[in-house]
């Protein structure tokens, strides 16, 4: 599957295209299929996303899993500061990255 | 189009020739420098030139800033124009390097330009403009 | 240390107003990200893996308690309560919002701080010796020169769109504590016939193609220096490569045309620039130097009581001799075993501010090894200072030992990275947690970079580790024999890479080889240089 991701222009937060908006949770990310570039240009032009790009991901029962470790780290947070991630209370959250 | 011009004299809209063409035949009074042209090639001819246009095909390519200063340092007093990918936020540095007219490809907001040129009252270092560097103000 | 006059303050205030305007125009869509990027980089603002990252300048690594407290305040108010001290003596905040950035810079400006030119293709923070003003071996304090250069390079209209970044370091001793030879321009201040001047090295750097800067001029007088540097930069701006960003540093230009040709071109340009009158009079250097007069030393020479064994170990490892009798240089380690190298919480930053104010004539330094220095501590105060550091978990007695690791933020934070560096640092430090074992190994400078940009200075490590991406999996190459000190050398890759646990094992094996083969008081790097790679390769791969 293909995901569209970027950062929020104003907050800088990592965001994922959900199909009709942007979420900071990769679990909400939608498969953009063939339409990624078109959505990317529209959203970037409207400044609803900054520095967007399209990535490969695998669907899993817990939501999409980005193909590259860099994007998995973007999705969750730094592996060395679990308290600063999106899932600070989950001690196994980092396993998903590796 | 020359949208921003900071000279009192008339615009001489002579078409500018390339450096190679200028060096071959010397009637022209306006010449255009590309980023990899050597501005010093014009030094023997400065008093014949009313316009030197320095091309900025990409705003990140900063060679034109050196070209401008070199020309002013050599005593060039004619119009020195920055042309191409010239944006609001480079104009203050360009003015300090000696540019006194601008022909940006994109359309620039004149209010943003006016603001951009007015943020700094002082300069730390001497350049091609008339700003008195701060060290000189300190020591008279 | 230097204090702004009205002009300096006006410049940083104007910069805040300018950048606030640029941010507003970006948010309103008047400029694109491509147009905004160089502007935000010239204000130290990156778009990184998790958020915007702001790199605040700490000019030549020197700051006072008021400024340190502001850094703690910024961490608390605008970030996640910590900061990261960098290999160029700056500090980074990883969780910044664009909408807060102008306010942050405005607050910083109230204590004479800024983020000017800490990134971008322009002249960056001028770095210097962290022991400046306190070291017995310095010819003069290099920092007034660094301040002169800071002002000259700030908002330089000709050199803000260079082919690539430009880093300058200034030292004033033959011992190089600032990796000066690995900078685009390195200056070593020397005396010639009683006059002070600079030995100028140009074309050093790390990254993809590490190079040691050749000497371009053996002596440039103080009142010629800015003209000379202007000439150096102009030749680079005109002729540095712009076709390939990986070949755009000045080291590539000098490598390609040769040092002799570069020297000739600079000499020609200098002869011209010198006629322009851009050099300040010596009175300006004198004005700046007055801010760096020695502090009002008042302590009698008194050796500290070594009764407490932990204190004694810290004393021996982290505390260095001072030019002034009765005083010492204190190194504060930001490398706790298992911690994140170079990180400090806002609470720890406040503690260091308090200690500086109380015990170090209100001054601190940031080192390029990501530690902090209290440069003027009376020996009678060492024990009290150590106790406070210990209570704040800042008293690891590991300066220059294997756990005093330089590590870039790596793939945990940085969008340029190929691999994570911090977990590797943590695993190595934990493997060697036994302090007796560390002290037995002695000086061992281990440096880790998460990508070829080499912000962790791995090329200059006695042991260097480079993280790479091997078909989507993190992999680590090992180098030996680098040094950023006056025995400068570039490390050599020893063989195929390893996974994370593998590289930790390989480092351990290397230290075993060292212990087996060392002679006299050789350090790891000395033994390696004497016996060569073979014994190490055999142990690690054989």
C-alpha cells in the first residue's frame, strides 16, 4: 500500500493522510493507491501539509506499517525516549519499529 | 520587467548582450553576466556600460553577489541589475552588494519588499553600499 | 565574556523581526517551502524527523548563568524539558513549533542569544577551545578573535548563498582541543616577532570525503585577517562547485585545484580586498579583548581534600590544571552510562547555571565533545561543586574515556540519518560500565555518526562508528585511528560492517587486543598506529 505523509506546517508534527484529512496517528493512514501525487500537490498547495512524500507500507491488523524504519520512527517517536513517543505508556510500542 | 529600481536616472532599456558577444563587439552599453562568467572581464569597459545585468537562474546560487561587489569595487557606477529567481528575502543582501535594480521573474509583493529592505539600520561589515560598518561607528 | 553594545542588540532584535515576518509570510502562503527553507536554516530551524528542530548559537561555546537559565526556560516552555549540546558547541531543541519560533528568538534576544546562521550555506558558529582563558598553553585567548569573526560573518551579504556550509574554528595553542584542522577554515593564533597573528588552514572537513586542512598562510596579522578571510571566502563563493551538493565544500575545491593554486588565488584577491578598507582597526580587537580579561581571582592555592574516593576519581579524570594557581578547569560529563550523549534536562541546565554563578565567575563552556566546562573553579570549591553535580547526575568521572562518546542524534531524531546512533552509544557505555575497566583502557575517543554527514565526527575518532543503510536494515562500519587533536588523522574502515550488537562486540574485541599489545603508557590509538590493523582485524573477523 502507499501512504502519504508529511509534517504539519505550523506545529511540525508528523502527519498521515487519512483519506479526508490529516492525523498524527499512522493507524489512521489510508492507502492512496495511484492518487498520491495528486492529493500531495493539492494538500501542499493549500498548506494543509508541509514537505509531503509518499511511502510504501504493509497493511497489518494494527494498521499500516511503513516499509522503512525511518518512517516507523517518525510514526511513533524516538526509540531512546519512549516517554516522548505517541505511546509512552506502552513498553512494547518500540518493538513495532524494529 | 524592472519592478524595483533604486536609481534616480532613466532606465536605459538597451537589450543586454552576453559577455562573449560584448567582448567580441563593443558597441553595446548593456551586458548580461551568467553565474559562471567572470565579472572582472568587464573591468576595462566599465565607463562604457550603463547596465550590467547579473543572472540568478536559481536563487540559491550566490555567485552573483560576488560579481556585483567586484564590479562596484572596480568603480562601476551604472545600473547593476539582479535578474531571474530574485526573491524578496534576498534583496537586502543584494542591495548591500551593489545591486540597484531588480527584475524578478516572479511577481513580488511591494509591501513585503519595502519591509525586507528596512529591517536593519546597521551593518557589521563593509560591503558595496554606503553603510558605515558598526566597527567604524564604534571607533570613529 | 563579550557583552553586546546597542549595535549588537539592535542586530539581533532586527533579525527577530525579520524572521517573524518571514514565518508569517510562509504560514500565509506568500512564500513556498523551497523559498522559505534557506531563510529558516539561516535562523537555525530545521524540519526534522518528529518536528522542527531549533539550533541555538553559543558563540565559541561561551555563555553565562543568565543565558544558561534561558536555555533551560526555552526547554521547559517550548520544548520537552531538555536540550542537546552539539559537536559545534551549540544547543538543539527537537520539538519546536514554527508558530513559537519567533517568540523563542525574541526571548533569547533578551539575554544576547540568537540562532543566527547555525545552519544554511553560510558561515556558521565560530568554534574555539573550551579551555580558552584558562589553559596555560595558550598564546592568547582566542575568543576575542572568534568574536571579531562572528561579527564580520553575521549577515554577510556576499557569503550567505555559498555552495555549502562554512565552518571556522579558532585556537591559540599547539594542542588542538577544537578539531581545528577538520574545519573549512582553521586558525591557530601564534606569535611572530612579538606580534600576534593567525596561521591559516583552509579545506578541512569531515562528511563524505574527510580531509585535513592544509596550511594556506603561515602568518596573517590581526589587522589583515578579515580582508584575508574575505578573500578566502570570495574565491570559494566564485569557484566552489555547485553541481553536486556532495562535492560543494571548500575542501573539494582545494583538493581539485591544489593548495598552491588556491593560495595564489587568495593572495591575488587579498591584494585587491585589502585596498577596500574593510579591516577594523586594532582598537576594535582591543575593545573586544577587554571583555575577556581574566576574572578577579582571589583564591589561595589549596589542594582539595581527597578523602572521598568518588570525589578523588572525579578529580583525577575530569578536572584539569589551570593557568592560575589555586584554580582548576572542571569538565562536566553529559555522558552518563546508558544516557543520551550531550542531552541535559532543564533541571540539570539550571544546576550548571547555578554552579557557574557560584563557583566559576559566572561562566560556562560547551565543548565539541558535547560536554560542559566550568572554566574558573577555585580548588577550595571543587568538593562542593562535585557534590552538587553528583546530586544532579552530572558527575560521571569519564572524561575522554570510552564511555565519553560523541554521538550525533542519528535516526532517532534526524531526517538525514541512515541508522540510529544513540542506542549504539548506550550499549557500548553499558558494556564498559565498570569504571575500573574504563580507567584501565584510558583515553579512548569513540565517536558515532548516524550517516555520512559525520556530525558525530566519527572520522576523528580513535574508534569511529558510521551507521549506514544496508538494504533497509541498520548497519555499522568501524573505523580506527582517527584523531581531531593536534595529531590529526582520518580513521580507516577496518572491514565489513556489523549489526548493532555486532559492532559493540567488535569494539570490545578491539579493546582486548589493545590491552594485550600495548606498551608503556600507549593509548589505544597509539597502539593501533604502532601495530597496524592486522591484529585487530584478526581478532574481530578471524
